[in-house]
């Protein structure tokens, strides 16, 4: 066994110095990581000699404080001078752990894979702690791996799985935590985890379809703008100079004059165009941050001529899928409505869900408040009413979600089929107009040259 000195960072980013006994360098790194530290340098102590700074760093360590608290000893070690010993000269290429407030949300795909694998392990009969340990060994995402370490620590200390998940709101949202809590209370955690995975997979599928449908139109539109800008800035001025030399002061055709004037304006005012575009973008973002502005944008999105139907169907699908999944998992209806209200993604739908929440709280049904919101068509209201009367509300909501998932697919396909030819025609008209405007002076010049010879 050898003694290794290490320099590491804790969860708050503070530097920690110490020493550990291990059979090899890799085992020493693993042992340091097991203490929820992230080594940045590690070296073996030769012949038991320690530099003065290393001796200070190798002082007996106090028991490790909770995950989000730094002990006085650790703060002191973080402020200590950097050790100068030879054992610490060799650096380790390890990702530095970022503080939780600097970390963003992980991708839905990663969380869905984790949930699906955990559901499979628990359903196969593995204890929850054993399943989490197995996933920790396979997990490559640093943020989720750190969270799993803290979750297993909390569970080992006597906490529940749902309580441990609540400490990582950037990874596990309120929907996730509430369903896990309901699964724990009902003893059906593996079923709830499977439903969570299915919910995330279907939601991500719809989102990817909508995004995929917009890729082609965006590419065509950007191409049209780039081509038009290049023609106006570089090509049209060249032709303008040629026309001035060839026509000897004759007046240009009307279409050509318009194109030339636009080209000159763009050349001299392109910075104004950029400033106006940036100002519009900033104003839109600022207004969108206000409650009234965000609500206005959501109303416009629902009523927009071409894409409004797609936005409406997507919102209904998401709302009914979320509420149905929560109710079928055993989450109380009032808590479920609060979660749906905060996760629907559209303030118009959120307001309708708030009205439903107030009605249910007063002992009324969901049908009347939903019928008052124009977002929900009569079919959805009728299905909800049947679900309430038969006691199968969760099943009815999931059926509505399946129906609207299919309608979203059809709407995406129809929208793509309609937008593609429109954009192609738009690009052809813009470019064709510029090309025709450039050829009209040549036609006029040829006509003026051929006129006298024709009269001879």
C-alpha cells in the first residue's frame, strides 16, 4: 500500500488537500471520487517525506459535511497555499465540477434513458439502491452522475427517493418528483417510472417532429435572404455601371430603376437594417418576459393562420398527456392540475387549467371551465365529461392525447407539404425579378440598335 497526496475540488468548487492510502494510482483516484471530491492533482509520497505545505494539507480530515455545506476545515484548506511537493506535479485530466447554479438542464433524451433503465432494473426485482448503483457505473453525463451520488447518499441516510429527487430541480422537475412520490406511496414505483419514460418519449417525439418540419422551410428562407442580399450588394451595382456605359444616359426601364434604387439603399443602409432587426428581436424578448406580453404572444400563436392549428393540437396533446399520466399514477387531482398549469407551455391553456383547478376545489367538475376556453374543441370537452361520469378520467385523457398526437403528425405533414412549394415560389419570384430587371436594359438597347436598321 502506498500513500498518495491529492488536490481536489468539492461540490462548491473549493480546493481540498489531503492524503489517502491505496494500492495503486487508479485506486487512489477512485477513493477520492468516492468521497464526492474531484481530484485535479495526485502524487505518491516517496519515503514518507512530505513538503511543509503537504503536511499542512495532509492533516487529519474531519467528517465530511453535507453535500451543500462547506466545513470550516475545508474552507481553510481551500484558502491554503498551493502545495509545492513533487508528488503533486502530475496533473490529472478530469472535468471540473461546476456549481449547481452554473449547470443547466440535462437533455430530455438522457433523462428518459435513465428513467427507462431504472424502471427496467426495479421491475426486474433489483432494490432501488442497487439499481441506482448500477446506473452510476454506466452513466457518462457528469451532471446526472453527480446527482445520483447525492441521491444514493440521501437514501442511505434514511430519506425517500422522491425527497432526494427534490434536491435537484434542474434535473427532476415537479412532474417527475410528484409521480415518483405517488409511486412510492402506492408501492408501484416501477410502474410509475415506466409511465414517466413513456411520457417523456412521446413528448420528445412530438417536439422533434415539429422541429424537423421547420428545418427545410428555415433553410429555404435563409437561402433566399442570403442570395437576395448578395445580388443586391455585389451583382446589381456591376450591372448598373455597365448600363450607364451602354445606354449613354438613356432612362432605365421602370423595374430596373426600382431594383437599382433598392440595391443602393441596401448598400448605404445595411447597418440600419441590422440595427432594426436587432431592436425588434430585443423588444420581442423583453415584451415576452412580461405576463401580458407572453400571454399576447401565446394568443397570437394559437390564432395564427397557418401554424395556429398545429400549436393548438400540440398544447392539447401535452396537457391531456401530462394530466392523464399524473392521475393514472395516483397523484391527487388538485396537485395534478397545479403541475399541468405550470408545465403546459402556453399561458392561454394555463389560465384554463387554473379555472378548472378553482372549479374542482369548489367541488364542481372540469367540463364547464374547459368548455369556456376556445382552445379546447367540443370533442375534448365531451371526452372529459364522459371520463368524469364513468370514473375513467385518466384513461379518457390518455386517449385524447393519443388522438391529438396523430393529429399533430398529420398537421406537421400537411404544413410541410404546403410550405415547401410556397417558399420555392417565393425564392423563384425574388430571384427572377432581379434577373429580369437586369435583362430589360439589354432588351431596350438591342431594340434601339435594331430599329434604324429595320427602317432601311
